[in-house]
């Protein structure tokens, strides 16, 4: 059974409906199926999980064969860091009780937090839009998580991503920033300070940056593109 990127299946989170009545009456034990991750070798120990297989020694021999909507999976979805089923690290704590769907979070410290990060509180993920002093402006319930209340003192976890993706983001930002500067300016001098924008002379410089962007998208992160079967 091919599935979207999956980090873990919740306890009793895999169920099937064998008679197409809309009720998932069969709850699978972890010994009833085998999880496989990305890659070619040692896929039993890689993440995210992308395929499930029935265990020959389990209680079921198919995933609701013949039923179009016969499988229900509750779990933690997403790519993560490509290494762990729990791709996040503990950081700071919240200093207030959060209501369900709250979009401003007061925290103890922001040293390791920044706009653009995804954080986890309880089982709910938040996207950080901005930070002002010790308050985060966030979007709650991202990546399919459910809105919930959280008590003051709860730990904030920061999601981690593959190093290739982090480096690609830096390289893309650099290339796009240089493209923005292609307005005929090649050098500037202010007092004793002087700088030159690389590749700004003519169309050749522009093509260099476009080629850099294409290389990042085609080569650096190609292995992270989802395959369809």
C-alpha cells in the first residue's frame, strides 16, 4: 500500500473497511503490517514511511482489497528531517494558557526561534509568521493538525528539516537576491567602502543566476520530489 509521507502511525491508528459500508471495523495491530521508508537499501529503518505491507504472520492478508476507501490511517504525516520519526527538538516553553486556535503565543525565550519555522506544542503544529519581543504571531493547526488548548509551561518543539533543503533555501535566496540587483548597477563606492555585484554586466550575468536556480531545483533537491505510482 503506497501512502503519502508518514512519520508514525498512532496507536490503533490503522483501520480497514472490508465491506464498503463506511465503517472501519478492523483495527490493525502493529504486528499486522510492516512499514517501509524511502530509499533503496535498509528501508525498514528510513523515514518518512511511504509504503505498508501486510505481515505474513499477521491477522490480515490485504488492505481492504476491492474497497476504494477501505483504509483509514491516523498518525503524524510529513517528510520531517529524513532521519527520525520525531523530527523536532525541545526548545522553550509557553508562558500563558492557549485557547483553541489562538494566533499569538507568549514564550519564555526566542533565541532559537525565527519567522518561517514550524513549531509543535502538544500535538498541534504552528507556523511562525513573526516575532515581537517574546510574542509569536502564528498560524495554528498547520499540516493537518487539530486545534487544541495548551497549558502554560508546555514545551515548544522546533521542527527540523533535511540539511539539503536548508542549504537549497539559502542558495535560492542568494540567487534571487542577486537577480533583484540586476538593474545595471555593477559597483558602488561610499567613502572607503566599495562593493561589486557579481555577474551584473549584461545578459550573461542574468543567465548565470537563472542557471544557478535551475541547478538547485533540478539537482540539489531532485531526490526529495515525490514519485507517483
